[in-house]
C-alpha cells in the first residue's frame, strides 16, 4: 500500500496523486464514502493501475496539522529570518 | 493602408529594437490585432494593499501601480530609428500539457510566472528555452497539482524572489512540497485577495479573486484571478475559476474587460458563460489543456461561447506556446504550432488577417461540421488542407471509433477540400463526440453533438 491524496475532481474523475508523484484518474463514483478533495488514502497499485484504496482519516488529520504548521511558519516569515543569520 | 504601415513598422521596431528579445520559437503564424480604445480604470486604494518591494531592492520599481497611458499618436512608429519610450511586454502561455503555466516578461527584464503545470511538465527546461533563469514573482493561483506541481521544481532550481498565493491550503503531497520549496528557496511569501495590487516594475497585477471574505469550498473558485494592463492591451487570467466566480466578478463592479482572456479552467464547460464573456469582450482567448486529455478540455460549448463573442481562440494543445507581444499601441499573437480550432470564426478581413492566411503553412482545418445531429440522420464534415493530400477521419463515440460507411480515407480536391458524410445510427449514445481528421502529417480535431 502507498500513501496518496485526492488532489481534485475533474468531472467524473478523482485525480489521485501518490507520494512518489504518480497520478491516477479514478472514477469518482467508486471512491469510498467520506472521500473529499484533500483526503488521504492508502492505495494498492498493481501493473500501473489502482487495484484498491481505502480512506486514511488519521493520515489526513496528520497532514492537515503538519501543513497548517508549515503554512503558519511561512506566514510568519520564519524562513526569511533564518537567512538573515 | 495607414494601418498596414503602422503595423509593419511596429513589427520592424518590435523585432529590431526592443527588449526582451522575441523568444526563440519558430513563429509560423503571426496576427496583429488593433486594440480597442479603452481608458484605464483608476486603481482604488481604500483598504487594499499594493505589494511593492522595499525601495532597497533594485529589481522591482516601486512606481505607482497605474496603467501606462497609450501615446496620443503613433508617430514614434513612423521612424524605425526612434526608440520607443517603453519596450514590449511578452506574455507566453506555455504548453505544459494538461495544466497551466503563463510567463510574463517585462521590457525591464523582470519576470512573473503564473502557475507551473504538473510536476512532470518540464517547466524548468521550458523556461530555460525561453531564456529565463530567475523569476521575480511566482503566482500560485490555487493549490492543485496541475498548477503548483511544476512550481516546486522552479523554486528548487532557479532564484525566485517572491511567491504570491491565495492563502488557501490543501492537504496533499503536492501542496506540502510546494510549501517546503518556498522555505528552501527563501522566497518572500505573500497572500492576496480582491483589490490588492502586485506590481512588477512598471506593470501591475490587479487581484480580482478570491473575494475578501471568500468561503468557497471548491478550491478552483478560490483561484487568483489577475488583470494586467499594458499600454492599451488588457489581460485577464482566470486560472481555474468557473461560473460562480464569473457571477461574482460580474456583480463586483470591477473592470473585467480584457483584450486577451486566459480562459478559465482549461476551457471546461463549467467556465466561460455567455454573460461573462459578453462583459469581458475578449478579442483573443487562450486556453491551456493537454492534447488528448481525459477530462474533455476544452469543451465544445466553451469554444462556441468564445466564438460567439468574436474571440479568436488559441489552445496550447493545438498551438503549442502562444505568445502575446504587446507594444504601447497594439499586440501580436504568435504560436509555435499552426493549430486550428474547430469552428473558429473568420477574423475580420483586415489586410493583416489576410496576410496571416496567406502565410499560414498547410495544415488541416475543419471548414464545417453539422452539429447537433439527430440519431438516425446523416452527419457531414468538411475539412481543408493542401490539394491532393490523403486524409483520414475518425469519429470517437462512447463505444469506440465509428465503423460507419462514408468514413473511408479520401484525397482532397483541387481546392484542398474534403467532405465526409456518414449515418449516425439510432443506437449511438447521445453526447459530444470527438472527430479527428488527419491530412498528411497534420492533424486536427473537433466535436459534434448527437441528440
């Protein structure tokens, strides 16, 4: 199983981006209940196709928190302060 | 006649005197379009912010963000030795496949990049081909991977001074990498919304979207929408916004008129409503989409709406890079490929439009297609190429390529025309179906509707 997230919906497709940057179009109707744009998933890829996927609520929450912290640091300009020495 | 001289002299001045240099592309189609006269709208500065860099930073001037007035007379263009007061603006809609990336280069040599396509779009190499080795402002319109994926590589490989976003986060790998890349690059990070101004040297990006109190849950509708005025040429970059944002912009009272429209959401049918396009009134419309993409971009209804307001449509899937060169008085459109968009209406019969047609290399063009077609009746398509060229047609229905009789390969007649007629079976699924036509090595495609 590989970690992935739903990047967006394009019409009937969910665009799923894996941790290794591979992208898949997956039928939106076949997504498990509760999936939204930004939901994290565990996907099983066999022969270049998604064979199965499950929603990973815990990973979604962890990512949300981690990303929220990074964004807050960017807004504070922490990365610029560092470069000033 | 005067227009021809002015335009040709402008072309001469453009090609010989001005910076930045014309990008190193093979220009196979060039169109000169006279601009509508339009007075710039004063920039209001109530609670809105202009994000000028500190004055100690020499790269970006802190001049007021007021559009440049066009010269009263084109007299300067009548002398090829005269140096124009200001140089050219280049706006390149880069072909990044399915995604978006738009490069803006000012006469002072400043650069802005609006989105960077997918992570595998090759954006860095494409920028380097255009002579770009650093970026002053990166705009990330919204955090979808087909817009920010490539920006990660840009931030990791070339100097970027400032990153401007809509401030809307996303819980994806792509977005997290994008934040990490801003950190590593040490780029200034700014969030903007409606009414803010982002200057780049002497030009100014006016932010029209997202609204100040935006509550959209659809990230597409939170996209940065930017308007840019240069001389009397105006640009409107819609990113991935659709009808809800269009309605908001229509009621916002802001100036959304634009000569050149970057079509919303890759030309999908949920964008580019007739009411919106009637207000924008674009002369040129550019959509960005990947050839053969899975999402049906652009939708034929969008092309129809764009044609209905008289816009000449360009698409990166068919035309490759689409480059607008704006001078103070007019602008040019150049493309790397001589693509043809189905059912594009004829341009005004100006002398230069005629010249464009004459110089256009032989490709293949859809002259007409019957649409919609009722099940059980006969469909017809006429294409034009060089005389005596073998052409093939493929009609892609839901069930696969049509095997109807009448769709056999044919040779164009003495005028380069070829027509196919075929029966649409009563069993054919309703919908918009793609038709591919190839003549020699050239290809084009269109859609028709089965009802």
